C-alpha cells in the first residue's frame, strides 16, 4: 500500500476548517478538546515520542514524551491526531509487522505508509499551505517562520520547499 499524500493533506485542511483554526500557531488543544481526547505527558518515555491509547475501542488518550523539545511535542501530537482522523486506528495500526517496520526506520528503512500519512497530516496541520502563503514575503526567514508556527527549523524548511514546489516561486536572497 502506498501512502495517500493528498488524502492526508486534505484531511488536515478539513480539520482546520471544521475547528475554525485559521491562525498560526495551530491550536492543537482545541482539536483535542473537540474530540474529548486527553493527553498525558511522560517524563521518562525513553524511545517513544507519543502514542494513542484506546479505551473501549475508541481513541481516548494521547501519550506524549515531555522530554522532547516543544516543537517535537507539537509535531507528535499532530501526528497522533493524524492517525485518528485518517482512521488508521480502525485499520489496525498496531499490526506487529508495521511496528517492526516502524522500528526499522532508524536503521535506514522506509517508514510504513500509515506513518508517512500521519506525518503529512501533521505537517499540513501545523504549517497549513494557506497560512504559509500569508508569509510569502518572509520566506527567507526560516527562524522567524518556525517561531510563528511553533515548529522546528527542519519542519519549516520542508514546508517552505513544498510551498516553492507548489507555486514555482522562490524567495529573493
């Protein structure tokens, strides 16, 4: 199965619209509250960035590694929301083979399609294309934009590259 990039991006855009989130940074708390979903922060989560726990067959709690930088925590929460909105949980995201594949990513192997989709969802949720357009005059200021959207410099750079790819425009240096 190949990742469905456009579905993941469009779902993130729908969530932003449904929750009336049109300003940076994206208010992830509003989405969690709307879903009646709680998240708990763990100080000693070791290797894990985050996960979704189900209660009575429904996503109920997001687990977050508090030791990670704020920008990473935001991406992780958005990624976990992606699994919910993209209905990965209903599609057995906890398949043992996919967990092994996910673990293998650190050894240079490719991520499973569901993980890629959740990443694409998170990227669009945190740095929506429509909001990024408002800052086109500041496109050479990665640090400034990363601060506005509360994402890492790496995430901001990727968002800017996607913007340039989509528009064919690059910033003036």
